[in-house]
C-alpha cells in the first residue's frame, strides 16, 4: 500500500496551467526526487501535497485517505516541509523554532518539547547552536534547523522544496549530508532539487517534470543513463554538466 | 437620557447656518495653507542644515526642533499668542478674525510644522544613495552644485508622502486655534450650539464639521496621491 | 516607500551628550514628581496612618493648600539683585532683564509646582490608560485589516480613516457635548468617588482610546505587513492554524517592529492629552491655564508648562528606546528592516 498517491492532478493559476494530469505513487521509505526546469510546476506539486496550494482537479491520498478529507492542520502535522529560503521563525531561537509546533500542535509540555528539540538539533549537528537566533546562523545551519523543525513533528513524509538553492555552494554539502542520513534512516522524502549528485545517489525514484507534465519517471540510473526522451537527456545532461 | 438626538429641526438649523460654517471652513483652509507654507519655508533649510550643517548652527536647529516637536500645539499657540509682542493688525471683516490672532496661530502651527517637515526632508536627503553624490562630483560638479542639482530634486520627490502627512496633521490641528478664539470651523461650530436653546444641536453640528474636516483631508490626500503618481520619477522612490 | 509614516517622529535619536543631560534632568524630574504624587496619595495616606504615621502622607490637602517644597525667596533675591544694577547698563538694560528672567521663572515655578504636579498626575494616567486600552483595540483592528476578509478589513479601514480624518478636539467635543457622555456618566453614583475618576476624565479616556487605537493600528498594520509572508507559511506548514500562526509567529515579530511607531504615538498622546483641558479635565495644561488667569503671568506659566511636557516626552522616548533594546532579538527589529 502506497503512502502517497497523486492521481490526475490539475492546477492552473488563471489561464496558466501549472500542473496537468500528474499522477505518481510513493511507498514508505521512498525517496522521490522531482527535477525539471524552473516554472515546470515542481514546487506547486509539492505545495499541493500539504495543501499550501489547493488542486483544481484530481485527488491526492495520504495513507489511502484523500487529503481534502483530513483537517488541514492535521495533514500538515503529518507532512513536514523544508523551504528553499528556510522561513525560520525570526523571533525564536533554533530551539524555539523546533518547539513551537511541538507545544502548539502536538500539545507537548515545554520541558518535553525542549528535550525533543535538543535531540533533533543534535541529530542535524546543531546541539551547540540551540540558543542562537536565525540571524546568527549561517545559511547551511539555518536549513538544518528547518529540517530539525520538520523532523521533530514525527511526520510520515517530508517535502523538500529546493532546500539548497538559496545556499552558498560551500554550504550545500552539510545540508545534503543531513538529507542523505535521513534517507538512509528510512524517512519518506519528496524532494524538489537541482542537486543531481544527491538525485543519483539517494533517490529511489526520479521524476522529470516539464511544463506541468511528467515527462519521464523511473530509477535514477535509468533517467540519467538511458532516458527514453530527448528532453530528459538534454535537461539532465545540462544540469550534470553544470555541477 | 432624552431622545432629542438628530432632530430634524437641528439639521434645518445647521442648513440655515451653512454660510456661517462656510466662512469658518475658509478660515480653516487659509490657516492650513499659511502654516504649511511657513512650515515649508522654514523646514526645508532646517532639514538641509541638519544633514550638511555642523557645529553651533546644526546644534541650535536640532534643539529648537526637539522643543517644537515635544511641546503640545495648544501650549505653543497660547505661548505665541500671549508671549509674542504681535501688534494689533486690525480685523479681516468678512472672515470675522483678528489678524494678530491669525498670525499667532500661523506662527505656532507653522513653526511646529517646520520642525516636522525638516525631519521629513532630512530623512529624504539621507535616503539618497551616496553614489549619487559621487557620480555628480565625478562629472566635475562642486559639492554645492551636486547637492542642489542632484540630491535636492530627488529628496524633494521622496518627501512628498511625508509632506502629505504633515498637511493632514496641520489641517486637523487648526482646530486647536479655537483655544485663542480664532473663528475657524470648530469655534464657529461651538458658537452655533452655544446659542440659547440650541444646545440640542451640539451633536448634529459636530457631526457636520467633522464631515467637513474629513472631506477636506480625504479629497486633498487623494489628489496628492494622484499628483505624486504623475510626477514620480520612474523607480525613483524605491 | 515600504515604511508608512503615520505621524512624523517627534524625538528621534538623542545623541550621546544630550542623552546624558536628559537622563540626569529626567531622573530629578521624576523623583520629584513621584514624591509629590506619593505625598498626596490617598491610599498611601491610609496605609501610613494605619501604621501610626498620620502626618507622613498628606492626601487631605487640595493642591491649592499644598506647600511648595522649595522656597521662592532665593530665586527672587537673585533676580532682584540682577535687576538692581539694571539702570547702570543704559541702552543694554534689556539684556539684564533677560538675565534675570530665568530666576524669576524658577521662583514662579516653585510656587506653582504643587498644582502642576497634580495636573501632571492626570496627564500621565490619562495617557497611559488610553494607550493601553487603545492597544487592546488596535491589535485586532490591524489583524483584521491585514488578514481579515473584505468585510472585516473594510470595517477596520473605515474606522481608522474616519478617526484619522477628523480632529481629536472635534472627537472630544462630540463625546462630551454632542452625545453627551459626561451627563450619562454622572448618572452613576460611583463616578467621581474613590478610585473612579470624575466623568470628564472618563470621557477623555474614551476619546483618547478611540483616537489612539486608530493611529496605533496603522503602525501595527504596517509592521505586520513588513513581516515576511514566508513566516506565516512556515507556521502553517508545521500545522498551526492561521490564527495560531498570527498569534505565535506574526504578532511577536510585528509588535516588535511596531515599537518605534508606538513610542511616537505615545509621545503624541502625551502632548495631545492637553486638549482634555477643553472638556474641563484638570490635567497639566488646564492647571497651567488656571494659574495664568490667576496671576496674569501667561508667558511664564506656558514656558513652564512647555518644559514640563518636554520632560515627559523626552523621558518617555528614552524609556521606550530602552524597552526596544530590552526586547530586541538579533537580526530582527527596526535596524534589520532597513536591509
């Protein structure tokens, strides 16, 4: 039984069609990486899964339950999200960023929440920075707090929306390392990223999205080495050359 | 409480005194214009001095500014009215005002406005990128030329929202001239409902003049918005 | 322009040396003011009378019976000494007059000090209460404006535009003479008794609360709008409801951004509380005016009143900048906003 099932999803902004008849499935512990040129609808697809964006047509099932039948706050508790520009709560420390959801959404006591936050900050290598405010952290550290914040909610699935795109090149590695550890630890992850190295080594499935349609989908080796479509070869080739 | 509010008779009473209130409105507008004018004439150099001046002069200007901005307008109006040796300048008959009272109110409202307009202009000058000055100097302009030809024109445009703000504040505060008996809109309103037997009209009279103030601030603000759009330098307000 | 100026800044930054002067003068001013208030406080009087010191606090005296704490005589003596040599200066004797004036002013200030202190008490509590009540209204008002649907934000907009588009004095007159709230309040036996202030003060508090709520909500609104939209998105992505996200993420940041504007509004209200004198509230300016008509020393008393307001305004601005740095968070606040 699949954890996430996306069926025939359409989404338009006004006249502009962003997603067209998108369908795919993910099992538990899958790491799905979506790639595609900018404006291809990748981020929109991600946001549809936790309903930061509402789909126009089709259906999305989380654990066989249509997500529009789930209370939206409940859905977001079960589906974590990591943002491109981090979106850390600017007025709270690293620890405070993690505890807010724990106390307000999961109803943990302050002490429980802090213990859990420190545990997760430790896992992303930021035990020392727990009391720092976002402005005092580097980009890579910020993003690792963002990951800890999502992880601490014990989500069934985490969405990564270009988590390294806003980072200086030398800071990308530390974030990818955390993501790789997560993938190996069995976390179910749906990632939009341009990091081809990560896609090739960590993804269980790679999806190439272009102009709102899935062009090709399969194991990463297949898309990288023997793509069916020229468009896929061209795009992946360009990106791999770049990196 | 008796239910004597909003009686038809009271509205008719106001309507019959329409021209009486109109004269008050004219005094209010006149006082606003003279005060804002004085405020600009004194505030513009004050702001420039605070940016480019130094030593004693800058010190005096900024201290006087804090005093004017930190004192209630009603205190300033009384102080200028009673404290300054303004000679008797006679009356303006058709507006029913004493010129010396009008001058005292203009000085108080105008100089305080200058203190605020100076702040607006100072902020605008300081917001102009250093590179503008460097560019002007690099084509051979003197510092003074650069300030006059490059910095001031941009700073003035950026000051428009602040000046607009100042207009609204001054217009509303002309009502405080009521305290020294200048027959502007609020004073005339009070004269109306203080007439014997007209006490019941107080609410209607105050609603009426509030509406006049509101229309004045609202329409002027909207027109200035439009003006700003027309004269804005493209991208020059970022 | 991203930053919306609702009312121009009154004080701004006070530079180093002047700051020290303001702190020193402010400390003396407030020590005296608080001592004066305590000396005539009814509650403290009861307390100390119960403890066996019936004369330590004298609340039974009206301010007209209150004794000045500093004698006027030395100041008068200095002024007279200066003026006594005036004739020797011939055409420059007006300069001597000017030199004597500060001492005359100081002598006058010592005699008027009890009445001004009692007026300042009303000015201060009128302002503080109205600011706090105004804040309670302003927060939901601004949240409705930014996050409410068309109806809620429309109501909020109309309210703030109407209040900000009409003079405060007209609003006070509307409440006091138009409605008339004062006679309504006087219908209650307890108004003016004990800790409940007299009717005119209640009307003034209502008027100032309504007025400042509109201005405060404009400051808070622009502060809320300057909070990055991603903050609320992130809060929602963790599973917080919109209202919880506003409460726990947007407001804590937005209200910090709003402190400079809020300070400015506080200072404005201190100054504009003087308008309450026109609906018979015996606050600072009313006391000054009464002294003026008793003594005919109009200029002197208004200069003293102006210095009084300046002391209140400058110490408030300083205290608020202390508050701002006390609640400041690294990378967040007025300085970060300019980036």
